[in-house]
């Protein structure tokens, strides 16, 4: 697995577009997030359909074609320097194949930020555009607008990425050791759901795999990890970083499952790495070569996430 192309960092005054590729966005949270971005001296613009609601499926932020048009329009707008997702939920998979990836490739690299359901888009940006993306807080996320650590780490990654080349989590080793590889991953359920889809990544060989999830019972997490194992998707993975398991069963039930399914891979595994659906979530760049030190709970990037 090779490192991907790094977009340019942001500068004061940069124009950032906010899109909603998945679930519906509460307007008050969106406005609060926009205020944070303006406080960073950014110029946020809201895509036309961000506050839409689907007429039949209330878990979608409007029609698939409209959500896709918003993302593609923002990406292909030469005045836009970054595209930030407003929230996750569900729906990114429904619109991913409606995007004109050739047009987006021609538009050149930009910063892309999101997590949760946006995992499907992280995978697509990696395989179709060959681009580093940021697994980080979303503009209308309650965990973003109310948490200084999440804001500060994302801001540093966007503006001065060399200051966060070493990501210190405070996590502890599930399996000790050090490993080098290219970062990838996201929401466990979404990674399992991506198997067999157009242009999906064949496996995580050579990668440092980041995994987290939210609101899943332990047997469902077991099913998703087992699916990745049975499909050979975890063959050759170099190391595993485990984030948060918010609103899943108590961690004393989840942890033995992670030990059982991942402990036999023969690679370092670190738990509680502080990314995902948790307070103060760290921003993790995907597509960069890095070294994981499970004992120290650190991820050190060979280069800053952004140029």
C-alpha cells in the first residue's frame, strides 16, 4: 500500500464548503459549527441541499442526486479549498456512485473531512482519487461544536499540520509492538458493508487500520470483523488502532471480542486511541505512511497530513 497525494493545508480566509452526504442536519447545530469555522478565519459556504429532508426516508438529508450534486459541485468549484461534511448518519453509499469521479479528479486535490458514515467516501476518495483525507469531526457534530480538544486538533491539522505529526492518544496496547504502514479505515460497519462494491479496496495489506463504531451490539461488531476476516480483507495488515465504541455494549463486553478477533493477526493493536464517536475526537489522516507504537499509544506520520 502506497501513500496517497496530500492536499494543500488551509490558510486564513480559505473558502470551505459544508455538505450533507448522509443524514439530515439540525439547523441550530449547523449554525454553531459555522460560527466555529468563522472563528478560525475561514469562509464557510453551505451547499444548497444541506438542510433538505427526504420526502419518504427521513434518515436522509434529501434526495440522493441532490446530495451527490452538492458534493460534486463543491469539489469542482475552483474557489473552494476544502469540503467538510456536516454530519454522518446513513446515505453516503447511496450517492457515491452518482458522483462523476473523473470530473472530481480533474478538479485537483482538496481537503476532505468527515467520519462515521463518511467512511464510504474516505474509501472512494482513496481508490478513485488517490487522495489523503481526514477522519475528523464534522461541522454540525455535537461532539465538535462543544469540545475544545476536537476543535483544536482539527484546526492544527488544517492550518499547521507539522505540529501534529505525532498523534498522542493515551491509548494502551491490546497487543504490544511497533509497526509501519499507510493509515486507512473508519467505521467498522461501513468497511464491512463496502466489500464487493465498485472500486472497493481489495484488502488492508500494508496498512495501519483504524476501527471504531457506534450503537452496535457486540454480536454485530463480531459479524462485521468476522466478515472482513473471512473475505481476506485483513490479510497483510500491519497494525490496528481502535477508537471509540460509543453507545455499543459496555466495553468490558466489547473488548474480549476485539481480543478474540484481532489478537491473532500477529500485529500490534492499540485500544482507546481517541478517534471516532467520542468527546475530544482526534483527527486521523488516511492515506499517509506512519509508525504506530502501541506501547506508547502514538501514531507518528512520516510527513504532515497536508502539504
